[in-house]
């Protein structure tokens, strides 16, 4: 069953009603107000749609996640991270990261889903302290990064990009290690792909994910999201 949302109230049906195919489609319509987006992520739901479509809301089953135990850093990647001159920062250039993610997806013909409406909505969430970015710099140029939403001690990763080899991997791995060390419980990668699987992502059921989301105790260090340098 597919639900239609209106702008009259901020409401979502239970994710258990999401269609198995394609990938947990639950509802359409509504808006991208901060209140609705926060409500969505708090219930394991996220928007994903092209500019020609209505807003589509998803809650996939299974759900792909990283944990501290599952995170995999290959020996070659460990050597790379040890010797690279990449600088990795947190929350220093959110607007630039989300725009770069959009540009890279478009140039690779993966579809235009981080369109200007989405960018504007997530920039508002960033200003409110809910959306966060990781930046990778080389010679003062932004060469990789990722962005997503913090929900307590869970980070819901939305997209990543790179223009230099290993830059997106560096963003994820360095951020993940800092996040888990600071008390984070899991990183939500939404839907499994070859890239995230190679870094240790694995699937759990939607029911398990929602249970973790709803029973979490926020153990994340209180100042974790303060803009900082994660790797000089």
C-alpha cells in the first residue's frame, strides 16, 4: 500500500507498510520542512526522488549499516591513510559537500536526486544542527566528502563523493572511527552496494534497525558535532 501525504500535518505511516519492491517505498507527497524531515529520520524513513517526481519516502528492508565491529579497513587502505596528505574535517563546508555530491551523481548519469530543493532543505537541517558533513581536502581543494543526518548516536549517511582516488573512503573511514570512539552506535548506509560492502557494511532487518533507533540511549559525546579537523 502506498500512502499519500499532505502538507496539513507532519505524519508518516508505519514503515511496516512499506512495499518490499522497490526498496521499501512507503509514501509520496508532503514537503521537505525541517519538522517533517526530522520526523522521517526518527522513524527510519528518508526521501529519495528525482526532480520530475513527487517527493517519495522510503524505508528499505533489509537496512544496510556499519558498526564499530563490522568496519573493515584493508591493509593497503591503512597504509594509504597513514601516509596520505589528505586533511579531513567535520562540519566545515556542508553546502559545498552536498553540492559536490549532486554534481558527481549527475555527471556519472546516476540520476538527479540531490536537486536544488533537496540541497536547500538539508542546508536548513545543517543550520539547525541535525545535518552534518565530512570534508576531505588536498592542497586546500575539496576532493571528497559525505553528508548525512544525526539521530542521537546513529548517523544516517546520505551520499558521498570523490574527485581523487580514495577520498570518499577516507571520509567514511576516518569519520567512522572518530564517531564510534565518541560513543556512536551505528552508521546507516540505507541500501547495500559493492562499495559500502567492501568497507564492512552489512544488512539487518528493518525491524532490527527500527528497534535500535527507538531504544537507543544517546551516548555520543555532547560536543562531537562541533566543527573540527579529524585528520591534519
